C-alpha cells in the first residue's frame, strides 16, 4: 500500500523551472514528423532518460498508412530584388510550411501570394502550417509584413530534401511487479510551439525520471512520437503488445494557464477515466471533463475501434480553443512553470492512484469490528468515515477506487484507511 505515496514523493523540488528550461532548449529546433530535428529532440531527452530510439524506413506499410519520405531543411527564405530576406526560416522555424518541397524560383508578388499564409485577425503572429501528405510549398508570415510587401520580383529558396530515410520515435519501458502496462505518450513533431508540443514532452520527461526511481507495481511504456503517423507506426509494430495496456494517457497542451481538462477514452468508463476524473473532482480547482470524440491528438489512434484501448487525453486548454493555438504566440511566455508543475502533480496523483488501487476482504464482516480497542476510532471525522466505508465495502468485489467514488471521499483517505485496517489484521488483500 506504500507505492502510491512513494511515487508522490518522487516529485523534484524544482520541477517547474526544470521543465521550463527543457522547453527553452527544445524551442528553436525545427522539428517535423521525420528528420534531423526530431532526432535532435530525442537525443536531448536521452541525456536524462534511457530512451530507445527506433528508426522505421520510409515506405514501410503501417496499418492503412505508409511511412513518408524523410524531410530535412537546410535553408528557406524569400528575398526581394535587393537581396534582402523578407521571410527567413532563421528568424522563426514557423516561417516555412512543414514538408515544403525544394524550390528555387523568381516570382512576381502576384505569383508568390498563393503560397503565403497569414492571420489577418492577429497581424503580429505567424501561423503554423504543414503539408505532410500532399506535394506543395509555402511560407507563413505576419499579416502586417505581408501587407508591406511591395510589387517586386522575389527570389524563393527552399533548400529541403524529401528522400528515403526514416521515421524516428523514442520509447522507454519500465518493468514493474506486474506485466500490466500504463501507456504515456506525447507528440514530438511541432517546431517552436511551447504549449502545443513542448509542454507535453517536458511533463512526460519529468514523469519518466520520477518513475525510474519509484517502486512500481505496474509497468510503464513511455513514447515520444510524431503525431498521428508515429502512433500508427507504433501500433502497427506492436500489435502483439497492446493487450497488456490497462491504462493510457496522451499528454498535450499541459503548460498554459487554462483550467485542466480530461478527454475520456472511447469506452468512457475505464479505470483511467475514473481515476483522472476522481483526481480532478476532488482537487478543488476548476476543470473540464470531455466525452470522447474521434478528433484531437493520438488518443484517436489508440482508441480506434480495432484497438479500443483505455487511453484518454490530459490537457489544459483544449486544442483549437485558444487564439494562440498553432501560432507564434504559443511561445515561452504562453507557458508557465506553475502550470507545468500543477499538471505534473495532477498526473502523479493519477498514477499513484493506479499504483495503489486494490481490493480487500473484510476479515471481521459480521457486525462492525471494535475499532476503539485497536486504536482506529480516533482521528478526524473523515478518517473515521473512510475506515467505516472501507470495512463495509471490502467484500472482494469493490476496489479502493470504487469505494472512493461511492463514498465521495478522496482516494488518498480511502487508501490510508485500508493501510491502517490491513495492518490491524481487519483486511486481507484479494490476490
């Protein structure tokens, strides 16, 4: 019964600032769903986490998809007739549309405009755009800069490559006493977006470090993968392992100042759904609980009907609901050490609950046992009620999470009551 507490105590003192430092280091890297930027990101994570980095060749069939060509960029800019760079990937990785094909051309402003993307409602922000699975190219820029472009001839240079290469992803497996697995994932493919990419990576990396040194009943599989195609690739390569996944969480957008949110799994009533909802409801802070929908992050791959895994998504502000989403305004100022640490602590509480959940059998079920002579009738009113609830419901059929939900008491109080009752010989664990 101590494992949950041990995991809770694994939280580093400076977890928030440490996560901000990792985000700052990763922020300038030009990531995509393949390529050297993704590899560089995984290599930085491997400094503190023993990640296995997998490389899957381009052209590999993965379920109904195919691993795409590897994309790398050396330079990308638009220059005016005087040679001045008016759009330059060196200023922001967001300036280039992801997966743009190689281009060297001289174009009039009229010819260039169809390839330019802006946000008229936010003229000082650069949008984030991609073209992963269709040939094309483009640039993103501030709308005020777009309006200032004179009628001129422009040199367009995209020094990129689309070649047979590899899709990379990072994986860490931490064995526990049991083979049942908790799957934890974050997408690692977006360039220079602090919340909608790097916050999930930073929190997951901190959880991985804590889990390495914590006693573990359950086993953990931690994935840093490119969005969509990464989850599909992992599932295609691990179909024989998915039956071990008993709980799963996708982490995305966990560093902004919005209220915490949880999107349920496809089934909607799994242990992970109940655990996260219980932690949020008993945490005393504003939160949102969302039913499953087949749109969002990689939870939709893990929850596809053929797999139907118990995987939900933990976020703060939901994707697409805040104006900074997929823009240059999702920068270092949009995330905070406080929010990151709060997300981390919430997830630690959820994992502690999964680790500590168990079922017991009351060893004195006929009438209420005399708690006073065992020193168990004192304490606060909540402590006494927790002991009475655990004794009453411990018939081998109800877990501690079941009892917490029915009683309305916090899981931690129920778990502490069960520990005390078991030490007094009043409870026996169900094998």
